[in-house]
């Protein structure tokens, strides 16, 4: 995972993203933009989670948070 984060981190850093752990974030045009990398539990595969959240949107308590999941299988050669 470290090699993946190092390679992707170079490009995202050039685009203005700040790294924290396995996530990269930035604020642009009134939105938080988040790119998060997650390793699969049962093998050598990864999930890339993308988030776009309005800066002035009220904070939502975890108990009331509704999670929208869009999944798509992608292969990279």
C-alpha cells in the first residue's frame, strides 16, 4: 500500500491535496474533496473512496449519517 500511496501522493500533492494517513484532502470551490485508499481484507486489492462535501453544510452526527455507496469494479493493467 505504501508504494501505491507514494506514487499517487506525488500527483495529488501537485494538485493541492494534503496527505493525512491514507487520505488526501483539499478545499476547492466551497467543497471538501477527499480521496481515501483502503486495502481489501482478503487479498491484494484496494478500494478508492471519493467524497465531495459542501464546506458550509451542517455537520451530521454519526448516528444519523446516511451512507451512499456506489460500487464499480475497475481493473488497472
